[in-house]
């Protein structure tokens, strides 16, 4: 289970949240969400935490409250990666589609995976409203090689220049650490500089070169 993965709980699974006291309207909203068969999102898992840490953002009509939810590992029915970019284009204005479709196609050609998280993903999952005029698009990009890193950064920068909204997100390296793609791009010429790396269990400032060293220089993507 990685950050941003979609986590489906067993029917009638027990859960708890400091943001939703039992019987409260917030707890009822979470229960309706789960009863509809909708997933939660995997958060960072602290090493000393016995339960799974999951997240849920409620739709705009319910205040877009962000809830932290805990559940036992046995409560998980299944887990899947974030939605693919191509699955989410129908929730965006038509003017966004050409650039994002091109980004998805070029990524696929390089065996690169772009997953969607944040407000756009919640909209596709629920069919309800989350986004507004100033909403950005958040992508998580999984890479294995230096070639994939350079392709991903180039395509992200190109799409970001052409889209009418902000394109954010992270590059996830093979060791599980994820860094904002804009930060990776800004430090390519000074890789000894630290970047904010979000791991599976902690957040740390790490030299970019240390993350690049986890990539395979000869990984074949074709």
C-alpha cells in the first residue's frame, strides 16, 4: 500500500476518526460514503501506528471536510493504485483534454504511469463536485529509470506551460520517496541540494542525488 493508493474497506468494517465522533453528521457522511462502495486514500503510515491511516475529503456540498480515518488492516477488502489520468479527463473542461491526453499517451509510450489524486480524483470516484475555477491537477508519477525521469519531467513541464490551470504532483522514486516534480526539475543542475522527500513513513530533506541513485541507468522501458 503506497501513499495515494485507493483503499476499499470490507462492508460493515469498523473505523474511527478524530474528526467524526460516533453518531455525528460527519460520521454519518463517512458511513454513507463507505456504504456506497467508495474508497478511502492511503496516507503516510507512521512506524509506531498499529492501525492503517487513511483519508477522505467530502464533496463541496458537504463542506469539503478533510477527514483522517483509522482502520484495522483486516478491514481492507482491496487496494488499487490511483486512477489513471485517461480515466479522469471527462471531469475536466474540454480545453484541458488535448494536452492531458497527449501527456498520458507520451507517458504510456515511455512505460511511465501517471496517477491522479486530489480533487479531480475525488470527483471521478464520487461523481460529485469538488473542483472550482482555481483548482489544480495533482499527478503521481512512478518511475524506475533515469530515462523515465527525464521524459516525465519534460512532459510535465510542457503540459504545465500549455494548461490553463496549475499542474502539480510528485515524482515517486523506486525507494518509495516522492518529491514535487517542480522541485526535482528545479534541482537537476544542483542535485547535491536537498529536496523535500515524502516517504511511506516519514518526511525528510534528502539530497536529490541520493534519490536519483535509486534509479536504474539501464532499465529498458521498451
